[in-house]
C-alpha cells in the first residue's frame, strides 16, 4: 500500500480507550485523518480463551470505523452474543464481554501474532480492513501488562504475589475494589513500536487524550523512550483532563488517583502531566482551578471538555490544537 | 461428582468423527450409556486463531448431545456464523468452519488448557455440560498431530518439510490432493490418557468404529501401549468397515488407502485391522468378499452397515456386539 498523502502538519495523540476514541472521532473532523497518529495503550492487553485481546486499540478502531457500540462504549454495534452465551452455559469464564462479531477481530489478531506478525503490523492490517484512516500504533510490540495490587478479599483471583491483571480488576471486579499499587510489567524492556517515536517527534501537536492518567496514559509514559520523546515536545504537548469537577467522566480514574495518593482534580492531573505537557485543557466546571493548574507549571485552557456529541469532541480537539498554536481547521 | 453406576459389562469404542458419532448414537440405544467409553482420536486437533480445536471429540460430543448439525455432520445445529463472517471480512483465515455457538466450546477448552487442565479433564467437563452420558476420552493428553505429506502444487501451504497439518489437508484443501505419506508426530512419546487402557482392558467388547482407518483410528493405534492393549483384547475386538462397495461412505478413506498402497475394499480394511481385531463387520454389498476377509484371519459378519437412521446405527451396534458374544440389548 502506498503511504497516504500527509498534507500539512501532523498530530500525535496518546490514547487510552473510550475518552480517546471520542476525542479522535472529533479530531478527524478538524484534521486530515491521515495526518493523525494515535499511539494507543496496550497495557490492558491480555489473553483470554487463547485470544489476544487489545481493548483500547479495539475501542479506538471501532469508534473511528463508526462501529463502536454506542450504548456500552466498547465492542461493536449490531452485536450478538451466542459464543459468550454458550461459554457461560459451559461454565466458562464469561466475565469479559466478547461479542460474536468482535471475536472475528480477536481471532484475526491472535492468528497473525501466532504467525509471527507484530502487534503494530496486525493493528495496521485490522485498521485498514475496518476502514480506519487514522494511523493506529500500539505503544509497543512488546508486552507491558498492567498489574494491579488490590486489597484483600478476592484471594481466589490473586496470584501469589497479590497482583491481578488489569482486566480482572477493571472488568472482572468492575473496579469496585481498593487498589494499593499499579505496575507496568515489562516496561523497562519494552521498545516503542516502530513509528511511535517518529510520530511524537514529527508532530506539530501532541495531544494526551482525556484517558485515565494512571492506567491508560501511565503505561505508555512508563516506556522511558516514549516519556523522553514527549518531554522533548513539552511545548507542543497538550493534555486534556479526564477529571471534571473532581470526578472521572467514566471509569475509575478518580478513585485510582485517590488510592494511589493523587488529588482527584484537575490540579492532581496537572501534577501528573506537568513534566511532559506544557498545557492542560480543563472543563469550564473547573475554571476556578485554572490558577492552581498554572501554579503547577502548565498553561491552562478552560473550555467545554465533556464530549456529548462528535461536534463537542471536534470543538474540544480544536481547542487543544489551538492551545499549542495549531489552530486552523484542516491545517492543523 | 460421584461415579455413575456402571451396570453390566462395559464397551469401549475407538472413535473418529462422524461415522463413530453415529455409531455411538446407535450404541447408546442398545447399551447403558454410562457403560460406554469412547476413546477418541485427537490427531486432528489443532490450534487456529489461538483456539484449541478438537474436531473428532466435538463431533462425537455434539452428536451424543443431540446437537450435531444434521446437514454438515460437524458443528452445532441452530448455528450462526457472525464471528467467521467478520473474520472473512478482515481477510483472516476462514477456511475452517467455526460457528458462533461452537466457538464457546473452543474458548472453554483453550482457557482450561491454558490454566493447566489436561485435555481429558476438559473433555469430561465439556461432556458433562453438554449432557453427554457416554464417557469421552481423548486417546492422549499429549499432542499426536497428524502430519500429511502431499504432492506439489500447494507450496504456499507446506512447511519446509513438505508437510501440512491434517486439517489443512482435510478442510483447507478439501482432501482433493494426492497424499504421499501420513505421520503421527509425537506418537512415540504420547502417553494414553488416564482411563484409556483401563477402558480397553475392562471392556466386554471393544468396537473399532467405522472411521477412517488411516487418519482416525491410525493415530490411536500408533500409540504403542494402546495398540498392545487392543491386541490383547483381539478376540473381543470388532471393527466395522468404513469402506462399503469399494468406497468410503464419507471422506477420503478410500482415496487415502489407495494412495498409501492399500486396497480400498473391506479386504484392505481387514489387512489393516487383522493384527488388532478378531472380527470385521462389513455391509451386505460386500458379502461376496467375506471369504477374502476371513482369509486375512478375521471372522467376518455381513450386515447392513450404512447408518441412514439412529435405528440403523443401533442395529449395526447390536450386530457388532453380538459378533463378539455380547448380545443382549441392555445387557451388553
């Protein structure tokens, strides 16, 4: 396949799951999609029933393909559940929702990985087939599994080291347990996937999507070379706070921040991101905290940051781009 | 689970896929199902899309559960194909038919094997959940993959050793290529699964089902201890010919026998089975060959051997049992 034309400056987005997917869906309304690279967390990746599942990559891919299930925020629309129903009847582990259509993606990925393809190659193949124009890159082709140490009471799920896998925490336990520690196993050895560092270095703007800073963005920044690359682009890097009015819009970001000793506010987010990003975008609900954000060393942009619609998402993306001097629609 | 009562003498059946499944479906109409052990070929087992697939075990299990797809002779009835359709749209390998419900079985098996359960334990779990009363045992918990050396012209599928996996030959190429050799990799190291030898030793009758002698029964008899156990029960062992009137009722048995130097007739079957079985059941169409079978050193029983209905299958099973002195219905 010839490389697509890449008109104008490029944008790199550090992306988790749903929040990032929605932001990207807005970004492609104000940018040339081929000029956007999403570097996607794969700390959530895991193997279940023999299948290699990449939850964040799939959420982003399905959303950009216009196929994301709008009711759940994960999986495919127009989905059926016969495999999972059978598995449940057989007494199998059915806590992770795998729809019949969705299984096609996991089967494809698993087979290609078994044939020796890298995750980034498989992701490119899947993206193309799903009709996604944004370039999706897993942050690494090497495993960086997020491991979560939880408080007692679920001993049957925990390994002898007291840790569980991220999806067991996030989906299996519905993140309704206290977390004592989070660790990104393999981060010291994992290499950035081909294209990741270039995408960050070449971008006119680097956006940190409104994803969970601890377990979505954290695993990617735990790769030393990725972190250093983003730090070198700090002036062009803009983070969008996933915390609005002291709570996460979705998922356990707020709770996790508290449990791990961070303030669950835009100020707490600023403290996490200040080393790598020069600018933080916060919602109007948090306008009063803008000075506190700035006192953490970040420029602060106040704008509506809740994406009810793709139009909201496009406006938020535009605001983020503008914040780092990358303003004109279609010329970001 | 307490062991089920096992009234009366026991029957062991060496089983491949469809032919064996139909025979077993008849056998349980004349025997106490709990007294029947099916030792099932797993030379066809393979991993595709990360999933451990056991085609013969599943065909037998689904048939005895009353769930076998009657139109295909494999897979489940009332099936849907959304995962496979998605996989095909993604450009994945879609040559092996995996229905959505069927995937539940493969996902269960794969996960349990990954957790460290043996194939025989997983098979027992699946059988129970599918409501199967016959005891199903894989011939081995160790892999015994059937490898097929085919004539040229399909170089892209062949490994550097000129071999392909059985399912690539059987399903992928629809067994429409000439076979030069068949090999059961691992047979010299594979141990019979727990219960296999006991089932053969304890049985009042050992039935070799009308399965492919080369690639369904062959892999099981390639385990030296299984072969020896059956040979020790030669007088109580009765084989049912899968060849009728010079051709296999289904599948490539006839063609394979020719290509590997055997006569594609009940006499050729007799030559293969004479060392392990004292009796061969042949169809009335082959009545004229009964003396030739007997000159190979086997008793020969002539009876209708084509199973159009479960009633036919029950009569055939009864004839096989009678042939080794295990005659009375419900008291085999």
